[in-house]
RNA sequence: GCGAGGGUGGCGGAAUUGGUAGACGCGCUGGACUUAGGAUCCAGUGGCACGUCCAUGCGGGUUCGAGUCCCGCCCCUCGCACCA
């Protein structure tokens, strides 16, 4: 028990003796011991302390689906390493965890297993919490939340009512995405390629009434924010959000229907092509479509076409390869510029939800319109002349210029990421004044050019033309410049049980009435009979369903829809700042201290789901004065997937590795180390059992070398400044300690490259084995020598403790420290000590490496040049030829050009 | 089609500003210790025609020097895509 009786040993050591006094690395008892210590001492409890710089580190909280998988281990291990590092760097770190505990799987599992969703959920939470603790994750467990508890979801309801007060909540009947297998409506963001994001089933259109949040009101600010986040968030995520918001500039123009009062409003990004509009197309669902055909010989054909179009599923209807089908309504509209009548059609590819649900068709300058015109024999009219030269690689008609904010955004992001780019060379000349031939063209000319056959606008270029036409439309009152978004409002109604009840009451007299704040929470009854498909079981619980109207007191009934679970996750990071507050969703002073999240870590699958919703909530909160910062997540890291045998781990592929098994066999430290070492966080990680063994081997190796030095080092003093009297081996040891420290520090701090940081520690351990050879060969060691060795062991221990905290703490306490490693300030490396006394210089002849020489560190350029030319090997290579030039890169290389 | 990211040994991956390509780990080869080793330690390990050689997807270019910069291709992954 050599290190058990040291006077400085921490109080815990007397309570809990070191797991084993031998050199055997007994990870099992050692990990259990430290986990118990952290738990008892609440080691990672975060306390608001305005005198310290805060650091809010957050990983996306998990859905309690059963047991944790490797993806979780990776996500939370990355976060934990960073949390531990930041604490040692002197930050006041908030590192919380909780459970995204509402959702369909609980309900489905409950039906299957004849249990209750609550029971299933809390069972899973228990299991997963224990698994997290076994991994040694440094959470402030006092802040743990579960969104399915009324203490949490009452604030969902509170926010919903606040949003309602501000006009951000409304109810409407519309065509929604219905997932038959989940028996619920989905928001647009939750439909991926026409399929449900959770169960992968095809989504069907359905007419339904439901609750919506006006995220579209924030479209512009959400897009603007993407610009600000450039550099701090992965470019890909910002691009995806930009695409999703889909802002485009253009104009809305009214087309009068010939012989009546009807007006069809269209949206176009190309008002400069208005003169070329030779027909217009309405969405089948457009109210005018059937109206115009009514009472005409076309009525039957149009009605049938509309019916068929609506039956067609959305993917085939809107995919590029999908067949463009249309029907003539029999009516004509007046082109407001030319005054000419143009036929009004309806077609499957025009969507009611986008723009105004009606388009003008300019076949000469839009590929889709051209295809349609050719198919149905409609006229084509050229109104844009290509410029005399076009940029290289972009033949006319190849790529439409998207008058879209996407392009602007990605350009802005690129500028942020790389700095301004240079312009390409000028384009090859193209014969000027070449006019397109309307009757011959098979490809629409979709790029900008000069307006022709456009009356007073002839000769104007794209941007100018669009502006002038816009101004003209406005002056005539027949249109206006307009901005359109692809983003739709967020449908939050879910027709399922296991969620936050929508806090509204339906009254025959008063309509939908908000539940008064003082009556919150509207508690989800636990006695529901789950399993009846098609409607919420809440309807069958009279004590829930039947309530007096809060306004008039007459019998009314509660809303039975529950809120989308993404509502829970849109503000949980705020709740962590005051998790137990029962007066407000969070305390202002706490949220002001901790927010924004400094580093957020999670999967890319939430790029336009959770991450967009949360930004929306945050902006709305900001407008209500609840929070201060412009964005909730200052920096975002999207970690890669865990792959095995080339595919994502999944039950169906049978390639899952159970974290429990790895932790059981090798210990949490090994599991953590491997997962951080095998790949940089942003890249996919290929699982390797052999790699895990390698990491286990490394920890044992570190443990052994540490214990070989321990006895002599335990009582050594702090190393003093270097003196010339020490042996070169000691100086080299100190140099390597400080080099390792520098590399680990910088790899974590400025690059989040844990894999190279760990590689640096491994290299360092290898060099300690080299050093040991010399050390054991010495008769005795001076105090200064022992101090240097102590420093080396402390550096090893502290750097390792960030990644493998259990073994790190064990070693740290063995060194006799009263305080734990995680409470120890991260050491600073010494620039002076890093400087090598001798450096390696690479000698090149004509750019090829021919020799390597070792020279003293401070050698002058001329001396180095001379030494290089004198080198026998170099002389051989130069072979008497005249030396044309010598390039000297200080401290690196000399290149001799002959 | 558009946008982003990527292509480096047998494998996972390094190389931060144009300066020794392949750090670190896995695997493999040999040795030591051992009753034994799938433990541990030590040494070696890009390729071959073993050279003043060839090597970072392919072909050019800039440079004393290119995995890194420029031009043109090929392939892979992801996102967007009839969006008016």
C-alpha cells in the first residue's frame, strides 16, 4: 500500500482505499470507485457564479428508447471530453442531461407489450441513466429533466399560450401529411422523400384541422441568422436550412380572366419575362380551376383531371421525372403587359402550397413550361436575348440562375469559410445579337439576358428589367415585387396520446378558448386506454374531456390533440438553466448567465428539424424578452455515424455492438478512448474490435509506466526552471512533456481533434518507455531529476484524465493530490522548454530529400548553408555542378538547386 | 442537374501557413522472457524492377519544392431538385 499513507492523500482515499495496490489495472473496481465518488460528491454540479466565465456544453438529449447504442456513446463521449477539458481550463461548465421522453415509440411499445407508455419510458430512463453513469459522463445530474413530466410539459403549454397571445398560434383546416402507421399528422420537416421520418411509411394527404405555429413569420430572420452562424456551424447544416426556407425574390402579378371579374394572381421570379407568358397554369386545387370550367363543355374533363391529380401521390407529382399532365379550362386570361388573351390551363406540377398556386408560363425561358407547351401545342415567344458572351462551362440554357436566396446564402457562407474568391477568366466570345428561334428551340433559355419584344422594356438586362417591370406593375396596381418562401408553418397537432395536451377548450359558444395560465398544467391523464387506432384515447376519458368553458362556464370539451414532441426539444436547453423552477419556464438571471449554448453536439439528422425549430423558438422567446442572445447555439458540431462493416449499425443489418458488452469487457475508459481515437468527431467512425483492444492495451501500458515511476516521484518537488546542470535526458524528458501538453491542448481547444490529441499522448507514453531505459540505468536520482519525472507523470495523468477519467483520477490520487484531477487547473506548457537544443534539418538537392543533418538550434542561415554544401552526401549529389540557388527555410530545410 | 464534403499503405487515420508523405493505432514479420501465450517487452514494416526508382483518384500547370495552390476530368458520400 505504498501510496496509501501519504499525508497529502485526498480525504476520499481514507474512505475509499485505492482499488488495488499492485500494478494490475483493475478497471472494474477502479471505475466503480470513481463513479461512486462523483455521485456522492456531486462533482459536476454547476452553480451560477458570475465571477467565472461560463461554458455551456450540450449534447442533444436522447429519446429513451431502451438501451443506449454506440451512436449515443460517441455523442456523449465527445461532449464529456470537452466538458472535462473546459472545466480544467477554468470555465464554469454547465453540462446537463435529460430525456426527450414524449413520443410515439413509447405508445407503440405500450400497445405491443400491454404496458403504459409512462412505465415503458421511465423504465428505459432508468436503464439508460445507469448506462450513462457507467460511462463516467460528467453531468450535473441535479438538472436532469424528463419532458413527459408535468413539471416540464406545463411550460410547453405555457409557451403555447404565450405564442397564441402573440398571434403565433392558429388553427386551420388544410391538407396535411398523414402517416397511417403512426396514426398521426406530421409536419413538413418530418416528411423525408414523401415518407415518415420515424417509421419510413409513405405519407398520405389528408384534410384535417389542426394547430400551427407561425414559423413562417420568422423565415427571414432564420435565414439571416444562418449568415451569422457561418463558420460556427457546419456549412452543410446552414445550406440545408437555407434550402428549406427557400426564399426567392420576384413579383406577384394579377392576370384578369377574360369576360368576368375573376383575377388569378401568380408569383414569378422572372418578371422580366412577362411579355413571353403565352399561357397560364393553375394548380388543380386552385379555387378558380373548377370555377372557370363550370358550365362549359370542358367541365367534365377538368373535373376529372383535378380528381386524378389529387389522387396522384405527391412525390411522383412533384419529382422531376414525373409526367407533366394538364387540361385546358376553356378560359383565357389577359397578359397584363401585352393585353393579349392567353389560355388558362391546370396541371399536376403546379402546387397550391407554393407561391400563389398559379403560374404564368413562359415556355421560351423555362424548361418545364417549354416541355408543357410542346406537349400541348401552345405558343412559344422569345423575350430574352442571350448576351454576346456567356461564362465558360455554362452553355445557354444549361443552368437557370436561381433568383433565390439559397445562392446568396451559400456564397456568403463560402466567403466566411474561405475568404473572397477570385473571378474566373473572361468568357470566350459568342456571336453577338444571336436571337433564339422560338419554333426550333428544344431547350429553354433560362439565364439572364437582354429583354426583347417587350415594348418599352427592350434592351434592359436581367436585374434592371426585373426592377423596372416590378415598378411598372406597382404603379399600375396590377402587381408588386414580392418575396416568396418555401417554408410552411409548423403543424404541431398530433393525434396521439403520449404527448403534451394542447391547452385549449372547445366551446360551442366561444369557439377554441385558451386554458387560463393559472390552470396549467393540463395534465395528461394516466388512465387512458391506448390501442384504439384512429382517434385519441383522451376523448374516452370523461373527466379529462368534459370541462366547463373557461370563458362562459358552459359545458365544453378539451382539445384532444397533443403537441409534436419537437416542441419539447425546442427549448429544453433553456430549462436546464433552472430545471426545478415552478414559477416560470426558466429564471431570467439564470438563462441570461448560461445562454447561449457555447457548444452543441449532435447528429446531422436534425439539420432542419430540431435545429430549425429551436432557432425559431429562440427568436420568438427573444421577441418576448425571455432570452437575450440572437441564436441559441453558438457553435454546432455534427458528429459522424458509427459504422460497422461499411454500414450504419442497425438491428436489421445485425451489425450492432452493444456498449454494455464493451464496457463490461474493457471498461468505460477504453470504450471512450477508442471512440475518440478511431476518427475525428465530424467523420464517420468505423468500429473495430481490434482497435478497442489496442486502446485497452494502451491504458495498461500507461498504467504500468506510471507505476514504475510512482514511488520515486510521489514525494518529489515541483520542477524548477531548467538549469544547465541537468542531464540531457532529463531536459529531453521535460521537452517531450511540454510538447505533448501543447499538442493535446491545441488539438482539443482549437480543432476538437481528439484523435490526434490521443495520438500525442500515446507517442508521449512511448517516449516515457525510452526514458525509463536511461532512468533505471542511473545509480541515483537527484531531487531535480525526480521533479522532472514527477512533472512527466502529472502531464500524462492530467491529459489522459480528459479522455479516460477513471484511470486519470486513480493515477492523480496516487500521486498524492488532495484535489481530484477534474478540479485541477490545466497546466500551461512552457515555450522555452519546447525548444529543442538540436534540430533536424532536411537537405534537398533539386527538391528531393538527400540527407538529414542535426544542427544546434540557434544556427545562422549562412552557417547552415555552408554546412549543407560541405556535407559529403550532398557533395556527391551536386557532383561538381554549379549551384544555381540555395533555398533556406529556417529550422526546417535547405534546398540546393543545381 | 445544382450545392457541399471526400478519394493518402493491407485497414482506421496523420500531415494546422506550399517545406522529411504515411504521426498514432490496428494488422503483419522477426526476436526476448516463458511450461505456455491471444500477456508483456524489443526491433522491423508504402511498393517494386532495390534505383540518382516509383508512390497521396486521373491528366496537365505554377513553384527551388505540391497530398496541400491553379486548370480539366473520373469516382464515392450527403443534401437539394417540376419551387414558378
